[in-house]
């Protein structure tokens, strides 16, 4: 019997951001780490399922600039005062949203043994009881980190096993390919999908256009509620098309693609993750890449995901060089980024939030810049410009711009100011 069933009113599951969440920039500048997609799931999806089956309450601990967004966008979270109790399952918000991690958390609860499960040197999860102080009611990430280092690490035993975490943005691409088969199998078991052809599964309202060719020899193809695929497309699994996703005619979606809800996708997309509300609806190649939300790629935009030497890719993150050990790595684009027509993005580049890129992108791009290095210009974008752009983008999708959305633009601008100072480019202000 699950430990939490004996005291369901007291049990809480806390998703917390730790001190390493900034390593995931630019993808976590404007979103909690538990809200990052990988292989069709977010960690918040698994946590919500875990709470529903066990009767636990959910709580989130995020960076201060995300507190209001968390309160508005994630109503499943209880307030700290309501959820303040023991036992508690503490879950690192950087955990890979995979079936394996989900099952490990379930087993940790079922065993009922207080202790810590590590992810390398980091805390992956911990089950705490009355032998340690209660988790702080404050949503302050600094105070929560102090609680972990002062009360959890020293007093709880290390348990066997480990949990996979996202340490850098390119880890999303690696884990996406590793776990998408099991994640999609879990979706199929939910019973929401009807198999209409061998390995092709459609949820309610999903539509496949005429003359669509599917290849499910490597994995299934799933279309979630209201997703549509235009005529003369090629779909090779494993692939997931989220609710209200629209794939335009004559497109190729293949080999480990995960598309968020309300996305518009065209051209060739391979082994990539696209978050909700982003557009890549014209021809061009996107491979082994991550696109945040509210991104628009102009017609003809292509990225490289393989070096001419066929060697492994090194990534540059905020002046830190990281060897990925991966041969195929494309681009990592933060929320609200844009590309002009015929933009070419070189292998393994990051593009910061709210940036606009033109021509050839040969270096990683800081946040909030107009990047036209080919033409000798890298200029800063004021937050007011991006707030106005945000409002127009939202209106196109019938989404209301809230004060917290506009404030997020200001917050992201301040959080990434250091990037522009270290960019090594003459910023003309």
C-alpha cells in the first residue's frame, strides 16, 4: 500500500528548482524547468498523474520572476499553507519527463522509506518524514535550497538507484530520442487513441489528409485531439503531434519528433521538440533541435545538425564550453525568438529568448538582440518592442496578453543582461 494513502491529507509532492536550473538557459529563462517538454511530456504532467493516483497535493518552488506565472498557469498547485505537511516527496524540477523516472518516483513512495535518490551529484528526489524539519512554506528557491543542504542532505540516507536529469539544453535532444518510445506507449495505454492503421493512432478530432504516407517500422505515430495533417505528407515514427497541431501539406515529420499543442509545422522536421504556439510552417529543415514557445521561423530557415567533420558537437552556454558527446545536435532556441526568411543556423548554436536572427547564424546568440552578423550588426532589442510583438502574436491566436506576460518580458531582459555584455559583439543601442 502506498505510504501516502495512510495520510493523504498531509502528503505533498513538491517540484523544486535547484541552483543548477540556469544551466538550462535559454530554455528555462521564462518557464519553470518542470514545464519543459521532452518526448511529448513535461514533468508537471507526470507529477499531476502521480498526485491524482495517490491523493497527494502538489506544490511548486520556482525562481521569483516565475511565481505569478506559476500561480496563474498551474492551478493544480496548492498554496504552501494548504500543502505544508509530512510526509513529502521532493522532486527536482530538472528530472527528465520519462516513464522510467515516473516509475522510480512511484516505487519510492510505495517503499515508504525516507531517503534521497541522486542524479549524479544533484538531488533527484527525496522522501522526507518527521525525522527532518518540514519543508519551508516560502516559495523562495534560496530558502528551499538552504533547507535541502541543511536538513535533507545531512539527515537522510542515500537510497539505491538514480534519476535522470536535464543538465544542459542539448540533453533534451538526447533524452527525447531515448525515451520517446516508452512515453508514446504510455499515451497509447491511456485509451484516448484509436489505431486507424498499423502503428498510427488518432485521438478524437484528429485528421489525416489525403495521400499521407506513414512509416511506423521504427515507432508509432500519434495525433492528439484536433491535430491535422495536410495532404501528401510523410510521417515516420516515433512521432507525436500535440492537440490542435497543424502540419501543412507536403511536409516530412520523422524519427523522434514531439510537437506541442497549437503549433504550425511544415517542411522537414527530424528528431526535434517544438513547444506550444510556435510556427515553422514553411519549407526548410529543422533537425535535432529544440524550439521554445511563440517562436516563428521564416520561410527557408534551415539549421545544421551535423558537422562537416562528422565529429561530436561542442556547445557554448554563457561562455561555458560543453562537450556533448553527440554527433547530431541542432539549435536550441528560447521562447519568442524569430528568424527571417532563408536564415541558416550553424551546428550546435543557441539562440536566446526574444532575439531575432537574420542571414547566417555562425555563433550562439544572446537574448534580446537583432542578430545580423553577416551584415555587421548585432543590436539590442528593447523589452518594449518585444512586449508589443507579444501582444500582436497573442492576438493572432486569440490569446489574451496578461500583465504577468508583459512583466515576464521585462524580467527576462534583466536576467539576460549579462549575456549581452559577454557576447563579444558591438551592440549598437
